[in-house]
């Protein structure tokens, strides 16, 4: 039985208006566990970027990758505006997906 794919673009932050990371995945929950556990060496681990502040589901990976590339080319303030349209307090949206709150 094939894995269910749920293409998604997401933005993580280190803190409100902190360091941002934009990624794309076909399994948001699994990817969040990897980021939160520090299982993936690199930018997010080095900068403590673990708070899910925005995400957008897509119908296929091509659309998700296209959107990820678009957002990565945006100015920082545009990204902040995008986040604050739906998450003005920069809450950790992963909690709504069943994740425990992050330690402060």
C-alpha cells in the first residue's frame, strides 16, 4: 500500500520575527518531528528553528515546490506579512496538529 502524500509548504521560525526557514514536504507531521528532534543536521538545527508558524497544503508536489521557490525569493517583510495574516502572535501551529508545546 503506497504512503499517502500531502504536499505542503511550511515556514518555521526560531521565535516571533526571528530566523525563518521555508521548506516543502509530502508529510508535514513526520517532517516536524525531524525538525523538533534535531534529527536533520543543518540550518534549522544550528539556528534553533523549530516553531511552525505557517503552512499551506497543495494538490501535488509540483505545485508545492513551485510555491516554496516563490516564497524563498520573497523579501523578508513579505514573508512576515504572510505569517501575520493568519498567525499574528506567531503561535506554534504544530500544537494544533497534536505536538507538545515547545520549551521556552
